[in-house]
C-alpha cells in the first residue's frame, strides 16, 4: 500500500513556504485558474481571513504534493462552524488540486481521512466545480467510505471554446449575433477612433496605470453608484494591485480596454494559464450602453485570441446570462458539496440540511444560509453583469444528490 504524508498548513506564512510544492501540483492538475496558486491564496488570506481560520491539507507522495485543498472557517446561519473553500465574491481562489497521474481513490481517501481531524464538523464547499472529474471523484470517494455528502447545483458558467480559426468561430454564431456585433462595432467606430488594447505582457511596474483605467470604467457604472466598485471599497484597490503585479510577474495577467477617441468605454481585468483566458472583472461606461460596448469588447478579444492561435478557451467565470448564451458557449457547473467527514455533529447537520432545504430555499436565507451570502446583482465580480443585465438563479437549475 502506498504511504502518503499529510501536510497541514495553518496560515499564509506556511503556505508561502510550501509555494514551490503547491504550485508544482497546480501545474500538474486540471485547474487552470492561476488564482489557486499559493501566493494568490496567501494574499486572499491576508486580505479576508481571520487569524487561525485557515487550514489547508496537502497529500505528499514521493516528495511531491499529489492533492491539496485550501479551507477557511465560516459560520452557517451565523452559528454553525464549517470549513469553506478560500473563495468569496471578490476572488475565486479555492479549488481541489489533484495530480492527473495520481492514484485518485487512494490519494483522495488519504485527504478525507485527514479532513476528519480538522476543527469543523462540516465542510461547506460552496464554489466546487461539481461536474469536473476531480470533484466527481471526490464525491465518489466520500460515498465509498460512507461519508455523508450532499451535492447541489448552483449555476452554470459559460466557457467559450476556441475554433480552428476566427472565420469558423464567427460562422458558428447565429446570424443575429454576427450582424449585431458588426453593427455595434460600426456604430462605435462612427463615434471616433475605436481601438482595443490588450496587455498580456505588462511588467509589474506598468500595472498600476492600467488598473486605474480598468477600475475607473467599473466605477462609472452601477457598481460605482451602489458603492460596491473596487474604488469605493476600502482596501480593495491595493489588494487587486498586489494580485495584478504578481500575475504580471508570472506572465499571467490579462488586461483589455476598449477605447473610443482614446476614452475607455469598456474594460476587462483577468488572468490566463494553460491556454485559458479568464475574464474576471468586466465593466463598461453606461453612457455608451446603447452600443453594447461590453459585447463588442468580447467580439474583438475573441477575434484577437483566434488570431494568436494558441488559446483553448475563454472562461467567463460568472453565472450564465442571456447575453453570454449568444456566444454559444459550453458550460461547467458551480455548486456546493457539503461533507461530514466522519463526525456525528456534521452528519446530523447534513441530514437536517438535506431534509429542510427544499422548504427553505424560497425564503431569504434558510437554516443553513451562509453568512455574508453574496447578492447576485452586486457581488458576483465577473461577467454576471458585464452587459448591464441583472442575474437571477434559474429555479430549474436546482438539483440534489444525498448519500451517507
């Protein structure tokens, strides 16, 4: 039987010390978001986590990490303690890292065994990509070991796959979408010089000036009016600047600005890795809303990505919207996995959750509503409102699977 060593990391300092091993695992995993690398998780902890709330488990085999799971304390209904992924509406940076070549069942069994020693009776993994093979395997191993687990779908995320070339991609769109984009681009061009500026190779000391442009565009819209933009939230400008400089140092920062007569009218702050372009924060100047500047920016970015020829997909990160559906994307599913790793209190809570959730889901918060649960309109930071459309979770997406 293969012997595994478990590493239990309990603060940002320890995570940074383990960064080489952690990032080596990230590189060998199927997770493409660079925000799940050690330094960016550590920055998230510095910004958002309370002292003593972080617990990460890493499974080592033969001197290399083969699985890792970063968790942070939260309270359900402000009372019940649980371990959650290191994610919040500002940044998705928690995921299950799993070596593609590892003995999946054995490695995840070791991880779950170690999870029984964590300080929470329940793991509340709210941002799991529940249809990804790694999370499917995680749930399967829970059931193999008779560990209670509940899985629920929350929303689909659009992921636009790259075609052989731009002509093939555009041809696959509906005629209405193609003509609509061409018309909007033409109308914007008639207003003055229309230009898309894309930066993938900024030096860290060049980042600040471009971030100011990006977040000024965001602040000009409804987020600025509601006080929820980056510029109007204390501490967030510095947080994103640190993050962007680190991404730039790795060569994984993506910034795009659509300009009319030199004036930014739409912007994107994102990141890239493993052939995937991630659109994290998107904004547009509402004065140009009639011209669909966010959609035109997407149109021109996708054209450029096809021209470069080395991209696999454009990940929209946020929930699917009607506007995003026009690009005929594939989807993956963000959901919740609630797990009671062999603890009586967790089992009782999980059974109660499975029993009472259908009655509570129509209410504002239920018996297990997460503390500080994000509001769909204001908190989802990516493309949920990229084109000025409010998002509501379709009721038909709700699904449940319970076993113990």
